[in-house]
């Protein structure tokens, strides 16, 4: 069909897949980290304290003290191609570029920082994507992660006159493809060690205990992941929660405390992983692989290994391909 003269160009219809992750500062410097933390800690999904009480604390104390310490931590893990989280998420999108056919565009975005979810959704719409699958890469559902990423996507659509149809990736904490990829990744990691760990620790990102009381399924999802992983491996996997912040009571046991106590209980050799993270980041590379190791060894541990996330390796990419293909059914012909 010929368009009338002067009609704006219309791109061929396409489908979009937008991988989303938490976020990262633009650089490991104090100014960039302060800007990032200001956005992150102002999210009502992340800090559920009324702004009138929280913002003076955030602006008057936290953003004047924490950025320097966080910038120093970021500098320990920053890569030549940027933040580990951003670099790996970008690599995941690149690896999936041709996974679903030429009519499917795969891109990536961050909930906080750059590239932003609204920017990439707008770019996808401009490229002709009339249907978009937004895929928060969080295996366990949490309002402070999955929900806020979806919120940002929905808010972006609210400003569009011609909205694309939208789907979102559900949590996959108990999906056989996810558990199977974790099992294989752990077994590969363990086989490369020069020691046999006394125990395997699965460390998940912490959340205030209040979130469980309010009905957030995150704690239950983490517990189920650990149980299924233990069954798949045929050995015990103990669970812990990291990254506590503030004075509230958090989900436990705490990873840092556990690592300090294990040597006193006769556990001298430990392998630790972070199955709630789809990509290695500050919380895994600095908090676990560096500080976790130091605290464990100082407490008397003799052998410590951090097992990387699935990242953009073959196991992780194949898992994502399976999950995303399932959610694209009806939009894309199954190969």
C-alpha cells in the first residue's frame, strides 16, 4: 500500500525484548555514585518510609557520607568496559541478538542510571516495535526489584500516544531451566577448585523483614531456589542474606555474620554463590568475593571460593533464551 504524499515514514512492525537490571553509576567517582544513590534510594519501592521523614535523612546525611565509601568499592571492581553489571547485561543482550529471528530486537536498560528504561522503550517504539517483552532479570520476585522495573516501564508507556503492547517476564526462581543452569554452573565451578568445600552457601540480597510480613514472596522464592538447588546437587546448600542497610530488622541469617561464624563451627572450606543475581556486580564481586573472603579467612577459614553468576556464559544465555522464547509465544513463531 502506497502512503500518501507527506506521510511520515513507518518502520516495519517489530517485536522488542528489553532486558532490565537494577542499575549502576556512570563511573566509580563520588559524583556519579551520589547521583545514582540519590535516584535509587528515592524510590518508594526501595525505601518504604514516607518521603517527608526519609528525604531529610537521605539528602542531609546518607548522600553526604555514603558515596565516597561506595565509590571506593566500585573502583575495586570497575572494568575497562565499565560497571560489571552494565557490561554483562549489555553482553547478555548482544548474545541474544539473533536468538528469536530478524524481526525481534533485543536491547537492555537499567532501572537506575543509564541506559534508562524509558529511553530504550522509546527507541524500540521508534524502531517499529509494536509489542515489547520487558524482562527484569530477577529470578526471585521482589517489589523493590521486579515491581519497580515494571513500574518504570508502565510509567513510560503512560506518556506515549501510540503505546506498544507490553508483556513482562515473571519470576523464574523454580524454573527447571534456571535450576538446571545453576546446577551445571556450580558443578563446573567446583570441579575447577583445588579443594572440596565443607559447605556451599547461597547468598541472596537482603530485604527488610517487614517486606515478608507485608506479603512480598521474595523470602519464600529464595528458600525454594535453595531447596531445589540442594536437591539437584545432591548436597546441602545453606542460605543467607547480604547487603543489610539501616537499623531495620532484615531477613536472616546475615551472610557476613555467617562467614565469620562458620570457621568456629569447624567449617574451614567454603564455596559461595549469589543465585539471585543474573550478573556479577558490586554486591557479588566486592561484598562477597573480596570482603566475604577477608572476613572468612580472618575468622579462621582456610579455603574460600566465590562461584560467579550465570552472566553471559553459554549456560546463562541458553537459560535466558528458553525463558524469553516461552514468553514470546504467540508473538514469535516457535523454532
